[in-house]
């Protein structure tokens, strides 16, 4: 059975781009007789706002969607720790004490997600007093794994190569997992068969595919849908002043009608769908 998901982080309100994404995942599951899951990605303890999950549920119901909710990330921290310990014991992770400023001072090259960590701490003795993050030794992983592929319904077959990202953080100084580790483990634990999300997260899949192989997880398919852009041609975000779904809901707008419009590709003035 096809299982899709919508996995918002509760650090701000949902906007039209989120509605578009949730509707896409919901409708694909419905068309295929599958299940649509909601997962609250609250790994980010400090930035997670306690009132957001309920607001999200109200937003989705207002759009006329039905879902099955799976456990939030904050309830799964021990699982993340166990998998991270396993990777560490097998030599795929190494500790890093660098701060962002220390990394930027080295003038690192830019990758798909900003500064690429130059590997300073790899193989070094570290100050035991300093807080430690764990990074993936991506060259080691790639040297040991066979060539890996992943299937994207929208973009076709891809060869997994996370090297442009460098040695990404899998265990943060302030949390037992980064987004990459938590989301990859959750998708496997929840039986997700089709990872449905915006094209803005496309490149991340190179990392996730490698993690699946290192951790012996099942391999789903991916569906990266085009994202909505604002008037400035940038990805929609609350901070750019577009009204949130909660604002629209509280103003008495008809959510099911809005969902129908989005399905038809009819967007409010100034909002366009990115060409892939
Ligand atoms: N939690 C992520 C976000 O809100 C989405 C992660 C995913 O879909 O893999 O941007
Ligand atoms: Zn370091």
C-alpha cells in the first residue's frame, strides 16, 4: 500500500506552500488507495513552538484533508541515539567541536546547503570540555558502498552522491539527531513508501539514500513536487508576509475551496508554481 507523508516543523505557521505540499501527498495516497501521514518534526527542541501542532491539525482539517498521525520526533529520541551509536561504532561518524564562526573563518567552499565543512576535526584529538556534534564521514561511506540509485517520480532515476554537502552533521550538539538522520529513520519506521515533499529538498535525498544503505533501511520512492514562489520569485515563507493558513482560516476563508483552487493550479495573485 502506498504511504505518503507531510512532515512540517512546528517552528512557524503553515502557509500556502505547505497546503500545496500536504494536498499533493494526500491526493496521491487517496488516488492509489493508500495512506497519508502527518508527522510533526519537532526535533528542534528550542525552536519548536508548543501550540503549532494543534494549529497544523486544524489547518489540515480546514483544507478538508484526512490523515493518520504518526509519532512526533520528540518521542523518538532514543531510537535516533541507538542508530547514531551504531554508525559511530562502525566508524562512519566522527566528533566535531567546531563552532559556525570557526568554520566560516576557514572560508569553506559553498555546497547545496551553504558552507561545506572542511573536515578540520577528522582524525584529531579534541578538547573534551567542548560540546561535540557527530559528522558523517562521507568519503568513507562512499568508498565502501556500491553505487546507489534513487527513484523520483517527478525527476526520474538519480545516482546518490552526497559528497557536494561534505561531512554533514547527523547528531547535533543540542539534539540527538539532525533533520537528515531523524527524517530518514522516521520514514522507515512509519512505513513510508513515497517520500512526498517540495523540490527544495530534492538534493537532501542524496544524503538520505546513503543513510538508508548504511543503516539497512528499506528504500522508498520519492516525489519532489514543484514549489510555490512568491512575487519576489523566492520560496514562500511566512516571513515574506504571505498570510498563514491559520490567518486565512480565522478570517473565515473557505479552506476546502482554497484546496480545490490549489489543485487546479489557481493561485492567489503574485504566487506561481516554480518550473521544475
Ligand atoms: N520538516 C521539514 C520542513 O518542514 C520537511 C522535511 C521533509 O519533508 O523531509 O521543511
Ligand atoms: Zn570540527
